[in-house]
C-alpha cells in the first residue's frame, strides 16, 4: 500500500501515517526506509514525533529508545515495537500490512 513519496521523508525525522486504522511511523536512514507502530511500549508515546539519531528514535514522552530498523528497545532488545515491511518503488514508499 502506498503511504508516501520518497521526498516526503527527511532523514532525522519521522512521518506518521494512518493505514487501515493503524498509526504507523515512517523513518528514513540514509537511503533505506523503515516503519514502526507509532506507539512506545512504555506509555504509548508517539514514536513518529521523537528525535532520530542514526537509526535510533527516542520517544518524546519519556526517552525510551528504539532501533527503527528492527523495532527493538535499545535497553532490552527482546522488547520490540511492531515493524512493517517497507519498499521504495518508483519514488513511492510502500508498506506491507499483514
């Protein structure tokens, strides 16, 4: 499902989209694109509004950090936010929704 254009995503910033009732945070790291559920595991903070450094987004509410590539919480990697498959096709960003 198309969710954005390649130019809509700026490295270091998230973009939130809603697909089939799901809020999803999109991220660009160099020339790769990633998508996570836009909900921090701690208190439900909006990850798409967090600061991004490299491949790590910091929740703006309480500072929890997640790797946007895997959804893993950086302190306890087995705790993960839901991730979605992303591909870039002809300048469009596409997400696979299961």
